C-alpha cells in the first residue's frame, strides 16, 4: 500500500485531501466522519491495484491523479509503475493488454471506494469505504494494530464470529 500524508481542507466544492501536488475530493460521509473525530491531518492509503488508465464517465468514484512515471515494467497482463504523485513516490499496478505500449506519465484514475485514511498521530484506520462492511474493529496489543474487516454477505455471520475469535486468540498469543 502507498502511504501519503495529506491535510483535509475546505474548498468551494467541498472538502478535499490536499498534499503536495494533489487534491483528492472527499465525500460528505468521509468529511463528516473526520470532523466528528476532530481529525484534519491524515495519511491516505492507496493500494497499487486500485488504479486504472481511463475513466469512461460511467464511474464517478474514479479520481483523476497526475502521475509522473519513472519506470514501467510488464509482469504478465499488468504493468507495474514506479511513479510520483506530487512529491510522493508510489507504486501502481495497471491491467493492460499483452501488446500494450509502455505506460508513461499522465492522468491515471484511483478508485475512491478503496481509499483508506489513517490518523497521522495514532496510525489507526479512521476511514475505509468498502461495500458490504459488517463491522470494522481495531485491536491494539503490544504495538500491533489489527484491523478486522468482515464482508458479511460472503462470510456469513457464523464464519465471521469464528474468524473474529481466531484473530483475537492470535493477537493474544503474540502478547
């Protein structure tokens, strides 16, 4: 995961997560959640596989980001990019056709439904927007933070309870 520091700021169009060289619009729900917790300085988490090359206009949750591509490497049906977003070095993984040209600097799109926000002071997850979340619990023990995300329709309630119990036992064993 790419970790990039940012500050929540208010603009005429709403709140954004601003950093050196980028502004990412936040949803009203994200803004409200951060305001309720009194958090303005965050670290955002962007997974490399949540980037795409183009937005056909049918997906309003895709955020355009200007990337300066330093290295592009083919691995299977993907191209892995070492790039810069503002002053941050990031990794990006893009699904491409086998005969695609090497990707270069330009506009790429990040799936905002996969955005993670962490409190910069505590390191704890303060926002994850994933469809189907049943619960989001953080367990801290001896400096370890375990974020347990359960997708209820897939796992089912009984399997979720078993998974939660096994994670709690696992964290207790680490102590």
